[in-house]
C-alpha cells in the first residue's frame, strides 16, 4: 500500500503543479511564445490546458528559454 500511496501523492503533486503552471502560462505566457495564439479563438486555451498541465516542465523550459514560434518576420 505504501508504494501505491506514494504514486497517488506523486501524481497529485505533479498535476497540482501542472495545473498552476498551466493557468499562469495560459494567462501570461502563451501569446509571448506563439504569435498565432494572440488571435486564436476562445476555445484555444481550454483545449491546450490539459497538455500544458501534463507537460509543465517542458512548458516552463520553453517559456523561460525565450524561443518564439510563428514569429512574424518584418523583412520586405
């Protein structure tokens, strides 16, 4: 039972931290990383919430690395 309890507690901590990171990222960070997210529909953020929750270490790494995707080049 101790191993099972440790797994359940570990998953609870993982998803708790992930939910917190996802809420903060979806509010402040997603439009800084992806220019296309600025004009996305209102369903976009709830759709990516679960992925951000599960993959929160990768989300934090990408957010703090400063790399952007879908960046608009202003070259003429």
